[in-house]
C-alpha cells in the first residue's frame, strides 16, 4: 500500500520535468493505474481510508448535533434564575405609584439581559454536583443591588390598611403571590406583651379563613404553605419549632402565647434568629420565606437593625410588620389599658419616632386649647419600617394615632423620612449645618418622660395682694428654667441659618423652619411674660369690679417688651409663614398655623372665679364623704401610678 502510493505521487515530478524540456513529450504523457499486486494493494488502501473518513465524519456530526441541542435547551430552560429574579422584583410592591418604579425594573432587566446562558448553565451544573448546594445569592448580584437601591429612594415603605382585618387582607394577597412563584414558609413572630393580646386573638380568629382561602389554590396532599409561630419579649420562643400546615395547631399556638411581663421587646434579635433558623428552606428546599412581625412598639434592640437587613436581603427573606403608626416626631405613643372595673387609662409605649433621630422640638403651645397637639406621622417606627421595606416587605399600619390629625398620603409622599442606615443618616446630617442644628436641638428638648417643655401658668388668684405676689413668685421659678432652655435651643438653631437655603429636601426645609420659628415665638412670649409679671408683682393692679378675684394673662398683638423683642417676633412670623406657604396640608403647616393662631404679646384681664366659695364647698364635701377602703385605694393608686406589667 505504501509503495503504490509513492509510485503514484512520484509520477508528477517526471511529467513536470518532461514538459519543461519538451512540450510535445508532456502532451503525450498519460496517467496509468498500477497493475497486478500493486493494483490490489492500492484499491484496498483506498477503500480503507475512505471508510475511515466516513466513520470519523459521522461521529463528528452526531457530537456536534448533540452539543447544539444541549446549548439550545439551556437557553430556554433556566427556571431557577428567572424565578429568583421575580422573587426579588417583589420589592417593587413597596413602591406602588412610584414614578421611578418602572425605571428600576428596566435597569435591572437590562443589566441581566447581557448574561451568557452557557455560563449560567455551567454554574448550575457545578451546583448540582455539590450535595450541599446553595441557591445563587441573587440579592447580592449587581443588578439586584441596583434595583433595591432604586426602590429604597422612590417607593412607599408603609401602608395604612385600617385595622387587623385590612392588614390580614393585604398579607393574604402577598402570600398568594408568593405561592404562585413557589412553595412558601411564613414565620409569624408575635409580640407577647399584654397590650397585644387583643390583636393576637383577632389574628388567631382569622387563621382558619386565611389558610383555608389560600389552600384552595393547590392540591391538599402536599400543602405548599407551611407556618411557624413564635413569641417574643425580652426573650423569644419558637412555639411550633418545625413548620406545620395544620390550621388547628397554628391557632392553638397563637392562643397559648404566655404574656411577657418584662416590658422589653427584642424584636430584631427575634427576626435575626428566625431568619438564621429557617433560611435553608430558601436555599435548599426552594421555598420563599416570609417573616411577619406583629407588634405595637418599635423594638428595644435597634442596634441589630443593619445586620438583620443584610442577612435577610442576602437570602431573599421578606419581612412584613403589622404594627402601629408613630406619632409625628415623637418617641412615645400611647396604648389604652382597661382595668378590671372597666375604667381605662392610657400608658406610654415606645412607638417612634418615624425618623432615625428626633427632628421635632418638644415644645408646648402657649395659650388656647390643645397645647400638646397629637399628630400622626403616617409611618411606622423608623427601624421596623426600614427592615420591612429593604427586605421586600411592607409595614402594615393597623392602628393610627388615636385622636391625631391625618394627612393626605399623596402629599406626604414628598416628605418621606430618610430610610437609610444610621451611618448614612449621620453623614447626610453632618454635611449641612441646618440639619445638624435641628437634630441637636431636638435632642436637647428630650427628657425621660418624653413630655413637652411646659409653659408657666397664666391665671393668678388675686383676692389678696399677698396671694397674688406669692403665686407670681412661684411662676417665675419654672420661667427661669424655660428661658435657659430656649436660649440653648436658639443658640444651636442659629448656627444653621446660613445653610438653610442649601437644603433641598422638603421635609428638612419644613422641619428646620418650624423649629426655629417656634423657638423664636416662644422666646418672644417668655420675655413678654417676665416683663408683665414683674410689673404686676411690683405694683398689683386694682380690679374694676370688686367681685373679681383673678388676674389672667391672654395673648395680645401688642408687644411692650422693646424693639429687640419686636425684631424676634418678626423673624418668628417669617419662618412660620413660609412653612404655611411652601408646605401646605402637612404636619409642619398645621403646627405653624397653631403657633400663629395666638398673638405673641400679653395683656391682663380680670375675672371672677369665687375662690372662697369653692374652698367652702370642698371643705363640706370632705366632711360628708363616707369612709373609704384605704387599702384598696392605695392599691389602685399604686397601679395607676406604675401601670400594668408587660406593656
């Protein structure tokens, strides 16, 4: 075979040489096949090589077709990455009606569209080869992080749903949507405090209808919805340690929660431990995991907030809160407690503020009614609202501030608090002296009782000059403290005046103007108060009617304390009027209107109260009062003073 091949190849050079030497010799040259044994060897070699080429060609063709088929299949069959993208996109639920919501979706989809399908396939195959695999950290991918940041600055973080019924209806919709994506584990975390007993009972009563309604969407032999029930206070307990799908067990677990009397709510530690305990249902079993916090307070361990957010975002664990709205700019809210005799009393609980730091001064109003105005912020407490929103959930407001003024949701969208980390909040505040001054001044007015800076009395008994002078002397003592506090507040706020015009956020603009405007107004009133009291104390006036026995101070447009005080009054009106003009129908404008509703000056009026007759009636009533159960009275007084345990 080899020799015949060489003979064939060797035929070319001679022919070429002949043609070079003589053209006719080349033209008469012909190809000739080998004869005899050489011919048989040549034919055998040709057949062998042709068959080998056919075999190799067919193998290459089949392998190429199989690879192409696998590659095409991988392009259209990637359920896990698609499902995980849809899971995180639920964060848009917190941004309903947001102008930037569609932009966030488009940006995230565009960032993901450039990924190589074959690279994703290789990564999935590698994960499947590992027995202890973890689903991709979609929350940490660049596209997802970008999406979350966009939602953070544009969406709504809380929703006023109206009572437990409204909260549960919204939550059912969220669970149903989750079930449409994949199986779901819902972890209920109930505040075990006494003030939440009514809400826990209401939710337990609805469990049957909630889970029956959700269960109708799927086959019952393999329920796709599982539940965990836990309770927390100073410590926490997982009542159903393993997830259950028995509605009766869930209901019983909620009803059997033992009241925690510590008065401490470590909610963030509970969320952290629940997420760490059940996150593998997300990474290994392919479940969506939802945590639902039921409470009426803000939590006492907010230092854990950022670490909890980071963990839950990493594993795609959404957190929802069924809670109360915070009072506008206030740390304390109030819950109503009913005593065994059916009497009620409101006790303070930590429900706010709605911001990372207090941004509103605690100042009472001088003159008129409603001296400590109660307003709703329209938001939940800062920490739980951030936790819910940044993990893709919502803060569902069940109870708004009782008796508090409410404001239009569309208007207040432009005045949303800064829902950023404390470090970022501090950085933003430090970059503007007006913001820094507002936060520092608000902190200065905070005290242990979370009360307002109160104003001295304005009504004085005057059936004798000695009584009048004595009461005025007593009133001047708290006035000295008030004057000192106002001087401190104004000295801080005035350091930020130069940076006020650099503020672009409406909330901070209104907040600073209200703080300095109200502080100036109170300063004007305090200076005038001291002036008129000193005059009356030095030379008491005579009543025009001898039957009158009281001198009272009422607001007046006339300011008699000098040019300096009149200048301060002008500045106060400028700041307060700007709020009303630039921020109408907001808490800030309402407070500014209330401040300006009373003139800044003072004038005396005389009245008849009948102090002597009142004292005589009280004396007679005391003599005719039946004997009291002193022990029961003391016990009730103690309870009224200390309040019930476990709030």
